[in-house]
C-alpha cells in the first residue's frame, strides 16, 4: 500500500516571456506574454489554458481541454477542446518594384471553435474540428503611389479544420536541439464583404542544432501560409508568403535573414 500526498505547489501554473525584435532600419517591437494553466479540474485531467499577450500583436486566448478516457493510456487518449481568442495585427503591403512599404492595414479577428483530437505521446498531436473566424480589416496609411485595395472589409469564415503538430524540441522557449512542424488545413465558406467557398493551408517548421565545440546554437524557422483557392467575389488576389529566420547563439554574433514574400491579402 502507498500513502500518496499532494505536492505543495500547483495546480495553477503561471509563465511569462518577452519577445524583442528589430529590422535594423529604425523599427522595433516587443510582445510580453503571460500564460496560465489550471490542471486537474476533473478526475479525467481537464485543463483550463489561458494566454495573454500585449505589445505589437495583442492577443487573448482561452481553451478548455478535456481528455475522454477512451483508452487505457493517457499518451494516446482522445480529447475534446473548446477555445476562443482575440487578436490584432498590423498588415503591410509592399511595392513589388522597389520593395518599399506603401500601405498599412489593421486586422482585428475573433475566433471560436471546438476540436476532437488525439495526442501522439511525446511526438505530437492531431486535431479535427470546426472554427468560426470573424475578421475586420481597416486601412490605416497609404503612400501617394499606392493604387491597390483601400476599403474597410468585414467577413466571417466558417470552416472545418484539421491540425497536425509534430514537436521534438528539447525545450519550448530556448531549444538547443530537435525540430517542430505544424500544418493546418481549412475548408469552408465566407460571408460578408468577402464571400464564397475557400480552402487554406498553413505550414510552419523549426529545426535546431547545437555544436558543442563552439558552444553555439543555430535555429531555422520557416512559416508558409498559402491560400489554395480564391473566393469568386474576393476583392483581393490570393497570395503565398514565406518567411525564414536563422539565429545563432553563443560565441558568434546573432544574425537574422531571409524574409521575403507578397503579403497584403485577406486571411
């Protein structure tokens, strides 16, 4: 017989982080992040997860995660999840001839959804579900030579979503080895200023390796969301955008490179 005692800390967990960035052209930004997890709300292991971010990209996200105990192992047990979130982004459009920024938009979005998923042990996670995304894009600033899209638009996206995550990083915040990949697919319909059927694919990957001899860590992170189809009545063309970031920590100076694409379309 074992007489077990509860640990003296938890079940509330609080984490904080800070992102700093600069383009070395006079524009800098920060994001302060705070996360709160409440574990063991029920005997099944239900969790309440909350995320708050203030700075360049304000965000608020909450999720209720409930394992279903359909299998004997918690490593591959199915779960249900309900979530909601708010976010505000700055969107820039660039002159294709010169590469200069010549239009700025503000994007507000609210998302709500529900998922049925399965964790793959320590390897990753699969989710299938429904989501509703409410978006509003507002023009902020234009240059004199800008002749493109310049109207305020609002629309709603109702879609079925599939999400796959493979995460083999040794640490979430400052990884020294491993890789992480994420892919999401949406298929649904828009209503509002933009309307019609749509499909969307987004993928993101990170790879990290450490060389002990120089005590430095190199990391490559790429994100490539792509719109597979264009709604019939959309005023904005479809586009693809890929950005990669390489960093090295240790005895070498940090470097950042490779950010190029054609942003400026509706999400």
